[in-house]
C-alpha cells in the first residue's frame, strides 16, 4: 500500500508489512508538531451522510463539516497503536 491511512500504516509496521513509518512534517502548530486531524468512525460518517441528505431538501448549503471537534495528531494516533498492540 503506497498511501494508506495513518492507522493502517501503523498496523502494517506492527505486522511487519512495512519496515517503518515516516511522519511527514514536524512544525505544525500542534502540541507535538505533527499534523492534526479530526478522526471519526465510519459509522458516524454514514450517519452524517444520511442526516445530510435529509438536511439538503430545500436547502442551498452545499457543504457540511463532519467531525467531533477533538482532533488528534499523527503522533498521538501512532502512540495509541503502540499502546494497543504492545
């Protein structure tokens, strides 16, 4: 996989499918300097799509932001994978 999601890439390292994980960027305005994203579960994304379809009836707004407002940095995600995989 050339460009997997960060969680997939981290698990690939744990499984021995890739030798290392390189984090690009270290000067973002975050607590550890890595990029931050608002990660959500796929079922939450599906729910948002269903709600968006209903909301678009008679509405000219063409975009919605889907997230929980609690971003995690790339390094925080990697630390979680390390913690849960030992």
